C-alpha cells in the first residue's frame, strides 16, 4: 500500500463564524503504481485533497500515511524534504519559470528533491532524455514563451518525473489545453508514470479524462460536506 487516508477532515471558518467542512474522507487507499482519478465539480475539495496528501496543508483531523509514514505528523522541514523526494505535482497552469529554458525547468525537479548534484552530467543527461521522450528534444533551450501550451505542459510533466517520484499528483492537467493537446499530455503523463512504476492521482471534472482510467472516485462517495 502506497497511500492510506483515514477519517480525514479539513474545516474552514465562514465570515459568520460557522465552521464549514470542506473535505470529509472516511477512507482512501492507493496502491503502488496505481492510476486513479478523483472527480468532482469546482469547489468540491479536489485540490485541497491533493494539498493535504502532499503535506502542503494540514488536516483538522485524520491520518495521511504514505508508505507507512504519517505525513501530517512530520515537521514542516521534514515534510518539504519528504515531498520533494517522494512526490511530484503537475498543474493546470504548468508553473514553469519564465526566465528558465525547458532544460533548466526540468532540472528544477532535482532541486526540489534536494539533489546536491543537480548539475552533474548524469542529472543533465536524465533531464535531456525526459524532454526527448516528451517530444521536445529540439526545444531544450526554449523558454516557456517560445513554446505552445501543449509543449509547456509536456515540459512540466518531464520535470515531475525528474526526481523519480513514487506518487504524481496531477491537478486538472488538461484544463488549460485544447482537446488534441490535452490528449497528448495525458498520454505522456500516464505512460511516463507507468514506465517508472509511479502511482498517479489525478483530479478533474472532465468526463473525457475520466474515461481513460479504470478507477474513478467521485468526491460525493465520501461523507457529504456540511
């Protein structure tokens, strides 16, 4: 078992002082290498769910166990290191650094993992190979503004794979792409995850994306929010 979540609750306080439960998950499990979609409408807590798994946000109750380690009980610095070495994010808005080339953006994956040798020949060769697999072998020195939206997302996917994560968290990764580019990005993401043995947890409200996965979890299956 890669990930096990039990009795998870995330609460917010409304302006009138009342408490609103934004996320209520009795049980969620994800196996090593499994690819799963979490579906739900905007505002249903999907992004919050990913943030809690990654330790970017602490829950008000419950346990988040990753490979047997309780993420929400780690200190902030420990969570940062753990996240960088074990997990990776793919975002809807790509989150590339505008002043960096495609190659430099992918190398950031090694930096996130705390790799002291991110500039070694081996690391640079890995970044180049990932970009080649993403169909961007001739775009290594291109900055984001010189790339199409689809190419930018492929750079972001290559960056996510740089630290050999055990879990990839994808937040609406096709949301900023047209149908053709979205399909290409999703093909690349699922293949790279499968080839590396990483699990993939993707959140979306797009039925065409959901149809690509064997396991789809609807947030409405969890306890209703109050």
